């Protein structure tokens, strides 16, 4: 059996891909630029330049640079936030719906 420190049910895939976040129910013309740090079957984490409150629902768009890999769109809910610096936050989300 494999031993690992992260006791999550699903492994995370490192992404480090640029993406856009939009707060559900707000102006869609004003996206939040972010970097998707990693993704799993049930969640993702993003590095963003502003605080996003726990419980906030967001739509996420991650464009693919490959014709063989589809772009990703999802609705997610913020479940944790960590301040990394004065202008950088790490936001953890759970996937509500893949669109």
C-alpha cells in the first residue's frame, strides 16, 4: 500500500494554469484573474490577488492550450482562504457543478 502524508480521498493534480473567476450573481464583465494551483475530483485551489469570502460561489474558466484537452468550466464554492502576503491569497474551493 502506498503511504502518503495527504489523507485526502482524491489525489491532486498540479496545474499552475491561469484562469478567470467570476462571482455568481455579480457583473460577469469584471472577472478575477487567478492561477489554478491544483485540481482534484472534488475541488481546486487558486492563488488570487484579493480576498474571497468563505461560502462565495464562483464560476471558473480554465482555457486549454491543447486541441486534445478540453477547456474547463465549473461552479465552485469557497471553503477556505489563506493570506499568503498583503496582495496574495490561496483560496480552496469545492466543485459544485462542472459545466
